[in-house]
């Protein structure tokens, strides 16, 4: 029989609290020793993307061309320190500031310096790149107007092209004074090769900077608030529309021969800014022409067109002439004594103070020869009166001509004096008489 009573069992030791404590301390000492011995070894690390800081120069000079430039450098030292380093721990700038004292292209040599609280390391290499090309100059800022230089090869002959519309009118240029001042013109440049028959929009059209000789300006040392613009090329459909004279103050029941009215020009070409012509415009109206002022001596009227919103008169006609053909017409003077008052306020009575009014009638010879004062009624319309509570006022007359003389009209403007009083007091006065 095998005797196992005195056989050593290492597993039982880990159930002994004193042994576990002693073993843990022993293991910790070994691990600490290993870490210390490892940390003392020299480690290397290349730190990239370190921003290059621009040096401060005298005489208002600045360094241009080094914005957003980064460099790298290799460092060595204690592994624990090196492994925790970043670009924020290193400062890279010019080592030859004394050479950057004149305007022009220069080479800025780069050097690395320790920055921050970590100092237990060394630089194991020079900065990469070791130098950069820059430009030394004074800083200026200019706002320059953008010129439209969009080339359109083909436009449908039936449409109208308006001036291009740029999303931005100016560009702000900042940077080295020598290069900013070289810029004589900024152009938005692009080419459209397709045939345009409707409005086209271009996005991100590049800006090109030119000097006085038409050569492009180097932009390495310049900054811009924008480098592209959007451009709209307006192309509109065109329709030829008749001109319709807007004649006012024509008498009621008046039968004027419209063929006597001649408009010059008769039609114009209109571009519809709304390409669908949703306005349903069939003609173009003129400003008001007062028919009451028409006579043999005054039968031509110059007036302007009223171009509806959303349309453009591409003929650029400032005035049109409206002529009334007066051939075969005659005049006659009548003393009208028939007056009618309308539009009175309730409870009021208006009485014309004039018993007769001399007027001039114009019309076809066949009608003028037989018309008389009995065929004409003078109307006083108190609904259009400017008098408030005045007893006496001056009112404008309108005229109604018997329908047998529908080709005649009254020339000129006529006014009469009227008296307005309460209708009740007027009736009492008449009854007492």
C-alpha cells in the first residue's frame, strides 16, 4: 500500500492565507523590477502632423504660404514618456527669423522645441521637412467685383436670354500685399456647349484671378472668402402680343367705331419670366387715355405701356402713339337744359343752380345734323362728390345721349354749381308757397 499521508501537495498552499500574501508581494516585486528595467530602455517615436507656428516679424511683415503646414520629428527617451507624447508637446517654428526681414520669396528653416510639461526626451532627428518656401510681405484685404465670363455656345433663336445672375457679386481677397494688388479682375468662368431653350443654373463655377495683362495671378499666398459661385442663365420664352389702348371716360351706350383707333406699334415681343405663362396674358395695355379730351386738333396721344409683373418688353418701347381717325366727323354746339341728379344721400335733395349748359358734341355728320339739346341729358352724380356737408358745391357733369345718336360724344369737361339741402325742409318750403 502506498503511503500518501506525508506527500507534498502544492495546490494546498493557495488555501493558506499567509502563503498567498507572501506570494503576492513576491510577484509584485518581480513585476515592478521588470517594468523598471524595461522603462529604462531608450524608445523612439516619430510624431507627425505637428502644426508649424509662424514667427512674429517686425515692420508689420508677415509670413505667407505656411498656413495649415505640418511637420514631423523623431524623438527618443524613456518608453513611458515617449509613448504618451503627442503633437501638442512639440513646438515647430522658424530658426532663421533674422533672415525674414525683406519682402519677397524666402526659405523658412524649421526647428523643433519642447513644449508643455514633458521634457524627459530628446530629438532624434531634424524636422521633416527641414524647410518650406514662404513669402514675406504685409497683409492687406480687398473686396473685388466678380465679372461674369460664362460662354454660351448656342441659344434657341425663338427665346430671349437675359443677363446672367451670380449668387455672389464680390469676393474678398486677403493675403500678401504684392499679390493682392496684382489682381485687376476676377472672372466667373465656364462654358455651356448645349443649346439652351430654357433657364439653366450652373453650380460651383470657379473664380479665376487675372492681372492687368490678362495673366492669371498666383494664389499660393492668398486667401478668399469664396472660390466659386453659382450662376443662373435666364432664358425666357417670347410671344408677340397686341397693344390694347386703355381708353377711359367713354360715354355710356357709346358706339365708337374701334377701327378708327390706330396704335403704333401695334404689337410688341414680350418675354415671359414665368416660362409657363401662367398669367394667361393675351395683350399689353397702355396707360389711361382720356376720351373726353379727344378733338380734331387733339387726336394723337402718346402713352406708356403697362408691362405686367413677370414679363419683359424686349423691344424696349418707352412710348406708343394712339391715333383716332377723325375723318367724316363733325362738331356741334348745344345748350343743354335737361339735368338729372343721381346718387344722393338719403334725406338730401340736390338742385342744379345752372339752368342751361353750353356743350360741344362730336360725331358722324349724319347724326350731328339732326341731334338737338333735347337728345342730351346732363347727369350730376352725387355719389362721386367730394363735398361733405356743404350746402353749395361744384360738381362734374356726365352726359347721356339718346341711343339714336350712339356715334356722338361730348367733348371736354363741364362743371356746374349745385345746392344740397334736407329734403324735408325743401318740401316744407314748397308747400308753404
